């Protein structure tokens, strides 16, 4: 009788261990599925959000669309209108605080913004998700001095739905001196590439 009880206990323990392993495997598979690629261009990283693959598209001047018209209220409550910045390149970047790729690229964007300010280049963030307090904490953490719009209603992103829309988070658009989209980065920017693209936009307007 004692041996039977021990045998039953071992069977139950074995079943429990197999069930635990199966559960762990399912959780792991779900986690991997959440980060698996969905086509060549994007991967799912958050509910309803995708991160780009780092691809860059740069358009020659004769293939660019209409100038971007974008305005809104910054995290500090100030009004910004990108049409007033024409005459020099503008860099637009969509982001939110919990976005992993946004956190990776933030120090590079802050640095490049400071480097190119003397050339008249303006940077503007478009925060798609956060409240002002959370977004400001992000900017303080990464030393971002340029403004960002609060765009939880999506109107700012909607204004960018041209030939090269911001189809991932983050997306970085480089506007030429006329306000037209000259280049698009899907996903975290590669700093040297962004410097080159911005430099090209500056040279065009010189």
C-alpha cells in the first residue's frame, strides 16, 4: 500500500512537471510570436504598434510630394507650426516613452539635433501615446532639448500620410527646406546615416 502511494505521488509529480514545462513552452512561444517578423518591413513589439526594420528611403527632389502641414501643442503647452520653419530642413520623429527602439535612438537624436542647430535644422518629436508628465520625464532622461507635440488623437501622424507615411514607431522623416519629405527612416535611426541625410538636405538648401 505504501509503495502504491509513492508510485501515485511520483506519477502526479511527473504530470505536474510536464504540465509546468508545457505552460512555460507556450508562454515562451507566445513571447517569441509577439516579436516575430510580420513581412519584411516590420515586427510587432506592442499591442497595435510595430517597429520598423531600420530601412531608409531617400527621395530625389523631383520625386517629393507636397510640403507637410503640421501644427499642434508641445509638451510645454506651446503652439508649433512646421510651415513657419520652412527655409531649412526639419526632422520629425514619432515616439512614445515605453517604445524600446525610441529609447535606443533618443540619445542619438538629441546629439544630432545639437550638432545641426547651427545649420538651421529643426527637430520636432511627435508623441503618439503619453501624457505630458510621462513624455517630459523621457525627454529629461535622454537630454532631449527640442520640442515634441502631444498627439494622442493621431492628428499629427495623420498629417504625414503622404508618399512616405510613418508606418512604424518610431519613424523619422527628414523634410527639405521646402517642407517636403526627403527621407524616411523606419525604426531606430542609424546615426551616421541620419547625419548624411540631414547634411544632404542642408546642402540642397544652401
